[in-house]
């Protein structure tokens, strides 16, 4: 479980990126931080592995305040995936994935073996293992990034717009793949994006942020879609303009009826189940 | 030409001596430039003074330096050590700026991601920054190497033997063959060392786009490893 307790961050140059932000991410669930550029998503994410120190408040992992945990050790047990894959260009794909187990003290052979397992998990052909990152497509690089994030078998995975730089088709495929992997591995994930569809696909819990890390709305995807009260959220989700292709309406049984832009019903979400508590 | 054929032994010996004077200087210049470059990048106010300052060392005329060094270091006038020290200083003058720029050009993205996956500061410097700066560092080392090999010749004037002795002797005794051999061997030596550096770069940095990719034999072995 990850807990942000009224965290705030003011950078040395005086920019206040986040103020009084609180959030609890239950174990084995995915929380999506959704918001437009500069609203403090990356700042929040990096507080979890101490790449950013909160100016106020604290972050807890499984009830432990991480300000007392040695940062390098902390990072080695938290997966991190970023936008441009962040792979080391001078190391082969397999060694990129094996880097974290190696840092954790695994032998080269064990680390590589683990690397090949992970390539299979994220749907990468083993023969790509000996290439350099520069010899892969953007989508393949992101898969390697995800594999590397999972390599130390961390409980927590931080993902900062991991699919932001790939084309829409590949993006959807990667999202599906991640959903499948998550179904299997059940990590605690914080996922940053400014793509609404991505948030709806992946999030058990979505937090919509305004500038300064202020929470505009939060809840399950179903709750957000049926929430038309907050003007900012409606506008952000495109619920008012019709730009959003999906909308949701509560039925008499408390279920959510999801419809497309033309009002054609697509399916029903049982609104009461909290997806975070799936067995 | 008969002079050359009769003196092949001497030429060969002087070539080795020439190498023994220049290569240590290249290595020293490289090793010293890295921490200096690191400091220049880390402490920004020191950057320009440090880089310009070391760069200006190159403007020190070589002959007076060769002559002054014994007094400064306490060596004898004909000690080859003087030559090595002087050449290291010149090499450093060339190398510090290119090392600082090479290290500075490593993108923040990669460094952030290396930090995020749990590299310590020191680990990141050696495993990531230094490696990624490799191609640019190599370019700097190549310049230093060629420059050192050509500069060593000056030492002959002081009576420290090198290929330069072939032309000082050649001029003194009017032997064209000796002068020619001195010039040609210096150039050949510089070319060979440069080529070896390029090859070493390809071997050590196969990931570099500007270098050739892995040789087929290696690739085959690695593919088998992948399949296993
Ligand atoms: N190191 C820093 N120093 C000063 N200001 C910073 C620093 N990092 C971020 N900021 C500022 O803090 C605010 C939030 O930045 P942050 O990177 O968290 O935004 P973000 O939501 O991740 O944006 P994006 O979607 O563009 O990645 C921005 O105004 C940014 O300019
Ligand atoms: Mg960001």
C-alpha cells in the first residue's frame, strides 16, 4: 500500500508543483494520475522512490515512512518505467532488463535468465535480447522498459507516461498487454498519463489533477464517467462536448450503462464492485 | 636509401623508444582529464576557468617547457621523464575540454532513468555516464595520441632519443635517408596508433551507431546463447 499524506513540493526556484496532496493506493491495485502537462504528476510519482523529496507531508509504503529508507535501496525494490523507455543505449536489451537484478546482487547468468523470462512475459521475441535499444521500434523499447521495471520482481511499479511516445495502435496494444500482465502479477501500480482512454482502461482508481497537484476528482472509472457535477472534470473528460466517445448512466439497479457517442449502449459495469478488492 | 637499409635496427629501436615516450603521456592525459572534467561539469562556476586554463597550457612553447621542467621537477636535463611530463601537460590541455563536453552531452533522460532503477551516484558515473561519453572521449584521445606522437620529436633537440633523433642527426650529418626515415616513421606510427584506437573503439563500444556492428562470428555465438 502506498500512502501520500498531505504531501507538497516547492522546488528550489520557488515553483510549487504540488500542495497538500493525499492519496491511498491499496496493494495490488492500479492508481492513475491523470492531468494535463505541468500539474505535478511526475513530481508526485518521484516522491515514491525518493527522486523528489516532499517539502511537506510524507509518503508511506506499507505503513513505513520512506523518508527513513535509503534511497538507492528503495529504488532497487521499486520498478520505474518512463516515457522514452529510458533504456541504457550502450547495453543490450537483455542486459538492460538484467541491470536491476544485477544491482541487487544476482549473478550475470541468473539475471539474464530472469531477463529472458520477462521478455516472454511482456511479449518480446527472445532473439531481440541481443540487440541494442537503438535497434528496436518505439513500441518494442517500451516493452523492454516494462520488462526492466518488473525485473527485480518489485511490489510497486511506477509508470510515467510509459506509452506516451508510441503511435495509437501500438499504444492500445501495450495497454492491453499491461492489463494482462497486471492480472497475472498483481503489482501496486501508479500510472501517470494525460490520455483519458488509457486512464479508463488501466485504472482501478483514477485521480484527476489540476495545476498544483490539486485533486479535481477521484474515483473508479465508472464513478468518474457518471460524475458530471464538477465542471473541470466534465470538461477534461470531454463529457460535455461530446468529444468523449463513452458516457455512463446509472440504471435502476445501480449498475452503470456505458454508451458510445451516438447513445448506443455498449455494456454494463456493476458499479458496486471496487476493482481494487478483486481476489 | 642504403642508409635506411643499413640502419633498420636503429630505426626500429627508436620507434619503440618514441612509443614509450608518447603512449604514457596519452594515458596520463586521459586519466587526469576525467576527474578534472567531472569537476568542471559539477561545479559550474569553475567550469570556464578550468577549461580555459587547461586549454591555455597548450600555448606554452614546448622547447622552453622541456628545458624548464628539470628545474621544476628536479630531474636531470636528459631524463625522458621530462618529455613524458611535458607531453602529458599538452595532452591534458587538449583533452580536458573534450572530456568535459563528452560527459556533459550524456542526456538527462538516461541519467534520470539510471538513477530511478537504482544506480548509486558513483555506479552511475562509471556504468552509464563514462560509457555513454565513450565515443566522444575516444575522439579526444585520438587527437591527443596523434599530437603526442608528433610532439615527441622535439625531445631530440634536448638529447632525449626518439624518432626525432633521426632528423636532428640527419640534418647534422647531411643524411637524407635518416631525415626521411624520421618523418615517415613518425607519420606511420601516428596512423597505426590512430587506427588501433578506432578498432579498440569498435570492440569496446559496439552499440555506437557510428561504429561497425558486432562481427558475424560473435553474433552467431551470442544468438546461440540467446536460444539456450
Ligand atoms: N526540478 C524542477 N525545478 C523546478 N521546477 C520544476 C522541477 N521539476 C518540475 N518543476 C515544475 O513543477 C511543475 C510540475 O512538474 P511535473 O514534472 O511534476 O509535471 P507533470 O504533471 O509531470 O507534467 P508533464 O505531463 O508535462 O510531464 C511544473 O510547473 C514544472 O515546471
Ligand atoms: Mg511528467
